């Protein structure tokens, strides 16, 4: 946590990002990109701005309650929110021009009241708390609290170019401190504030920034050099590149998605990583899937989901999404699992994965699929949760095709 208050200019940047996210509905990463673009910010100050912004969004309703403002009033009264954040963390107030004051006695009273309200203290909107209790029962409060914590920074060492020990040593020389992560051989935890993407190690493709829990998904696929592997919901390709490294660049790795711009970004990342066996293909319709029937030794279905397992990394989603979105996503998940699984050959293994901790998106979807598909069987499954492992939340199920 910080030891000194934000500067006035940094406060303005925080409020600019919050306004774009909360009022204009922009994703947090795009808001950062817009407001940081063209600025010559020191890496440490940029990290401080991101720390404050992320903390405010992870527990927005708490800090709005302490500041006695509504989220919709951030544009006009955001200075109260900034001041409430500093008071909460027992820091001197920043020297902002025309800042709206926060009454210290009133703040103390609200703080005492908030401590006795679990959902409010954990920054959980009402719709999400109701959903979490219905899906997870007694396990929900611990997960809710874990999702309110700041995420740790993890790297995945690129096995096509280095091993974790070599990466640790090189990053140390570039001013980045890291340490191994128990149970995740390819992962390193970043333990210092550093501009990772300004390092020569990144430029040379030695690592990707990827949560340690996410790295376990590719591990579950158990790929080997020479296999034919399909990542059918590749997105920007973090897991695709991990699979390429585990295949040692040998065999055919097909990355597919319904959005071409994501595949274009993946091509650039693959070149930097030296993943020359990656081929991209746009899913233009059902014919794209039919042409690949019974062709894959391994199939990854990292399906679109609520993202409720990664809220500490993407806290803006709590204030943009609603419970009405979940049924639509679940229908899409069911379709993908039922349709895309046709690409797996007999004896092959598919991994169904989400970045959610909700049973309705996870094991219940798998059980529904298996009830309708007698030519598949469940090998095992796992739910990685923020409360239990400390990583982002992920679910993965390994399923084998046993007949055509």
C-alpha cells in the first residue's frame, strides 16, 4: 500500500479513468490506455494510479458510501471519493484544487457501520451477492472477500525461449524482482513495482503476463510435440501461446475465434514468442467447425463466461454487468460445448474451461453435455478459486471422446 498521497495531477487521472468507466461504460484497460497515452509518467507513479483506481473499483460501493456520493456523481463530486479513499487508508489528503471536503466524524461513523455489512465492505453489488449466495452458499463470503483484494502479478515464462530460472535472472538484471509459484512450474510472481513491458525480456518474447491459475488450464490439456491441437475460443491467445510452448513448436496448433481482430493480435504475439506452429482461423459459421470433424488430438474450449472469477483483475465488470447477462452466456456455452466438441477425434481429450466460479457455468454445463452425449466421458475437473488458491478463479474439466 502507498505511504504518501497521490499528487493533484494523479488524482485527476484517477478521476478521468473512473469517469470513463462508470459514466461512459468503457472497459478499464481502454480507459487506462486513453489517459496514459502520450504522458511521460514514471513507472512507479503509473503503478500508484492503477493501484488507487483498481482499489476504488473493487470496492466502489464502499468508498461511495464512505464519501456519501452516488457512482453517477463521480464526474462532479469525485474529489470526495478520492479523499475518502485516502482517509480509509490513513493517508494525508491530497492537495487537489477545489476539492470537496469529507467530514471526519461522519466518515468515522460510516466506517463503523460499513464494517458490519459484509457485502458492502467487500465491494459487492446487490445482484452479485444474491447470485453468489444462491450458487455457492456458505463458500460465498470467503470468495466475495477474496475478490475484493488486489490481484498479484504473474508471468508465464516462454518455454520456447527460456526456463523460469533463466527468466528470473534476466529480469533481475532489468530491475524486476520475481519468485517461483508453488504448483505452477511455468509461473513467476512479480514482487516489485516495475514496467514489465518496457523490458528487453518482454521485447524478446521471453514471457507473457498471465495469471498463475490461467496457466493451469493449458497444463490440463496434456499436449505433446507433434499433436494436432485446436484452441477454439482463442481470443487474444494467452493460452494458445502456452500450448505452443508445451508442444515445443512442433505439431499443428490451430487458434480459432469469431473475431478477426483478436486473431490478428495473436499473430503478432506469436511472432514475438517464436510460436511458429500457430495457425489462425476465423470461425465464419458452422461449416468451419464441420470441416474439422474428428481431427483434433486435443481441444481447448475456453468459453465466453461471466468472468466472475477474475473480478479482482477486472473490477469494472461488477458495475457494468447484471444478472440478466448470465442466461445468455450459459446458452452460448452449451452451444459451443455441443457443437465444437465434434472436432475432437476418438481417444482425444478436450478441456472445457471458464474464468468463472459459478457451478451453473461449470460442472452443471458439463453434466448437461455428458447426459446428452454418451460418446464422451468425464476424466476429472477442478475449480480454482481466489479464496482457496489465491489466484484468479477458473474452472476446467477434462473430457475424453470414447466413440464417434
